[in-house]
C-alpha cells in the first residue's frame, strides 16, 4: 500500500467497517434510486441515511460538520472506461470510499483536470478511505470493473487540513 504523504490526499478509516454490512449492501443495492452516468462508465444506486442498509453508518457521522445531507452510493465503474482527472467540488469535497470488488486498487491525484494531466501521487485503496475529492483525482483502470460503496460529504468551512484535524481529534465519527 502506498501511504499518502503526511495524509496529503487520503485517510484510512477501517473502523467504520463495524457499522455497515457490506455483504448485505452488495446484494441489495439495486433497490436504491438509480443515477447512471454512461459517459463516465458509471452506474450508481443511491440511498438516504435512514435506509436500513446505511442507517447504522449514518448514525456515527457528526452531521453538524456538514452543509448537505450525506449521499450514499453503490457504484459500478465499467471496464470499458476510466475516470480521468476530475474534481467533485460541484457536489462534495470529501468522498468516503469503501472498495468492494476488487478490494485493492489505485487512485491517482493529478496536477490539473483532464486527459493531459500528470500524476502527482498514487494511493492504493485497501479498505475504507476518506479522500480529498476537491483536488484533481481519478482512477486509470480501464479494463477493470470496480464495485464501490461511497459517501459524499460536504464540509462546512472546508479545508483538507480541517478534515484531518476533525478525524484525528475524534470529532468526525461518534465511535
């Protein structure tokens, strides 16, 4: 696993696995509302925090830190596509990613957005991870179908350093 440079881009959060049944989620995800993006090769099913599949996880997140309701997604990235460098700041500034299949794969951060971007860092997911989705990132994994569970988080007065501080001071999750 590639550790990030002083948590510059990602934070491992394995403790949240105690609050979601990924096996059940993986078998029941299609009951969520659909939001597919074929241009990106992504199929997604969303859930609200009161859904039994995610409500236990929803209950441990300190929502007073957020500006928007948490969006929960089961996502499948098709193997015919790859997610080129992009930012998610139009709908979140942090993503909590839980790889389902495969459990291990890489994400990259880039110097800019688009196809001509240069990789500045690679991180290997091996479990639940908070990522700074406000910086250019993507997954150069054409030929790999990926199943992930992800949460979209929009922090009040956002900065990545603030999220690190909130996590390290045990204010982000109520465990």
